């Protein structure tokens, strides 16, 4: 045992003996250290230093050394206490780790039915989301799709069902989306059929107009050929008449002149009638062309309107999808934060999951004053 300072005063002898036997006592009891320190300081204060002799100087050094030895003994006792405390702490930590592992395993075993149910519920919700999203996409019409393609998709949509055990509260939403998809596909398919019928009617009118124009051309050419033949016959007859009646030319000149005027008038009248007929046919053909062009313009305007409605519908659906995704992300974020808070409450003390969940819900609802959850 380290040599301790001898205290002459009777009041300090017991405390010095106690510290000499168990130096660690002053580390755990401040009052005893104060008594011990006062006893040491009393001896030091009672010493009268003498620097004039070697013995006096050695006495000073010896007293200081005793104080240092006392300090070392107390410090070594403190180190020993720390080592013992560390050993106890390590043992406690090891027990804590083992207990946590076993209780975590027990917790997982107890929670397994709920965990399995939650996994099955997530799978069911994913299936519902897949069908819902498919129905939304089914109502979208691509620019290059045909009426037959739309009807084929309508058959698939019609076969879509919403079992109550899977869709639960989303069955009404699924039915509404199904009805909307069938309505949109049916409307556009009907419009496409109407456009096809209009195109067919336009082609028929064009064919009829071309056929009438061809008949008029053949008729005009036939009439022209007939006029030429008549003119040739007439010329031959006139030549024969002139040869036979040359001697009667003077007497018949007046009659021939009158006959010629009558023929000229008849020819002029026939020509005017032909021109009137041709003009009426040309006007009818122009009116037919105008009606065909107006029908084509109306069909183009309808196509543009359908394309604009499709674009507007697509933008509205994209906005609805984005808003739904934002709401679902917020719900997932809030669920994650509240789940983390629940686990923290359970880890902080002997609180079961039902109470921890109720506390988190009450805090999130603002029912517990001065406590809040940051999302």
C-alpha cells in the first residue's frame, strides 16, 4: 500500500486511516474527500519550511513527495474502479444485444400473420391499380387507330370484371372507368364509320359526275358528226341541183335565197338550243363539284374536331394521372413517417403496437397538445 501522510490531529487520523485502507472511498464520496483534503492541508500548513539547512530542504521535498504518492494511490484506485465498471458495462451490453435479438425474433414471429396479410394486401392493391390504369389507357385513342382496332379493344374492356374480394372499395371506380372507356371507344368508332361512309358517298358522286360528263362528250361528238354528215349530203344535193338546174338558176335564185335564209335561221336556232343545253349541263356539273367539295371540307373539319377532342382528353387524363400519383406519393410518405414514429415509440418503452399506432394517429390528428409529426 502506498505510504500515506501521517496526520497528527486526532480528528484527521480516522479519515486518513480510512483512505489509506481504501483510497477509492474519496472518489465516490465528496464529503470524505473534503475531510481527507482538510487533514492533509492541515499537516502541510503546520509544516514550517526551512531552506537554510539541507535537512529542512529535504523535509520540504519529503512532504511534497508524500502528497504526490497519495495522489497516485487515489488515481490508481480510480483506474481500477473504471476497469471494473467497463467490464460490467460490457457484460450488460452483451446481454442487451442477446435480449434484443431474441425479442426481435419473437416480435417478427408474432407479427408474421399481419406481415403476410399486408404483403397480400399490397399485391391485391397492385393488381387493382394495374386494371384501373389499363382501363384509363384503354380509353385513349391513337391518331392512326382504325374502327376495327377500337372495336377489338372494346371486346377486351367488356370482358373486364371487378371481383368484390379483390377490388373491394374500388369496384365502383373500375365500373365507371370501364363505362367511360366503352363510351369513348364506341363514340370514336361510330364517327370513323360515319367518315368512311361520307368518303364512299363522295367517291360515288365523283364517279357519277365523271360518267355524266363522259355521256355528254359522246353525245356532243355524235351530234357534231351528224351535222357534218348532213352538211355533206346537203352539199352534194345542192351541187346536183345546180348541175341539173343551171339553166333555171335565174328563175329559182330568189326561191333558193329564201330557202337558204330559212335554213340559216333553223341552223342558228339549233345552235342556240345546243349552246343552252351545254350551258345547263356545265352549271349542273359545277354545282355537283361544289357539293362534293363542301362535303370534303365538312369531313376534314370533323376530323380536326375529333383530333382536338382527343388531344384535350389526353391532356386531362395526364393531369388526372399526375394528381393521383402526387396523392399516392403523399399517402406513402405519411405512412412511412408514421410507421417510423410507431416503431420508435415501441422501441422507447414497453408499448405494444396497437397503443403505439393509436398514439401516432392521435399526434398526427393534432389531438395531443404540444406534440407534432413533421411530414
